C-alpha cells in the first residue's frame, strides 16, 4: 500500500531558518556562511562568505542577501552544513570571500551620510533667517550667511576626504 499522507508545509507560518539557535550577542564575531544559488543548476559550487554578525541568524541573512543581490535572483539558500561561527582555514579569495571589509566600508558610509545630514540641518537652521521671501539672501545678512557657508565648507571637507577613502577600491 502506498503512503498518501501529505508532508506538511515546512515554512508555513514560521520564519525562515526558525530552527537556528538563539545566539544573539551584543558583540559581533566572525561567521562563515555558505550559500547555493542558481549556479547549482550548471554544476557550479556554492559560495562561502565570511562576515561579522551578532548571531547566526543575522550572519545567514546578510550572506543570503549579498548572494541574492550578486546573482540577481531570490533562488538562493544557505547550506547549514557549510555554515558555522568562526572563519574557515586558508586564504580569502581561495575558497571563500571576505565580506567584512565591505560591511565596514558600508557602515562608514552610513556614518558619513548621517554626519552630512546633520551638517545640512545645522546649515539650514543657521541660515533660515538670512533669506528673504524671494529665497535670496538679504543684503544685511550676507556676512553672516557667508560665514555659515564657510563653516560648512570647512566641516564638509573632512567628510569629502573620508568619503574618498571609502571608494571601495583596495
């Protein structure tokens, strides 16, 4: 007699990778995550990434998102048996890709964007009373406006220099 019982839906109503241990920490630490994508249909090997995260779940999500974006498809999944806390042996570029520098660069870019937003906000606050109804700087406020512009140029230059160092080239 043939078994006709249906297998229940694996991810019905539960989060993806729900079986992961709850290992969240305030401290980021290295994780190795192996992801298979559409390359598997052509006999290609999965890709192994190393990144820093506060938990296995976050590491898996980051590596999976990175691979999906790189492959331009959601047809990707994490291989549990190739994923673990820590770094693999060997050298980056030979068998695995180190995403840690890219994520550090992205965090630095995010910080610069926050600083730029604050600089613009401070400039707008400092100069809003210098403008006339027509949107032009009023003559009597021109010196104060020019000082504010000069200060923004000075403060902004440090951000421009920091940004140029984060261009993604090694």
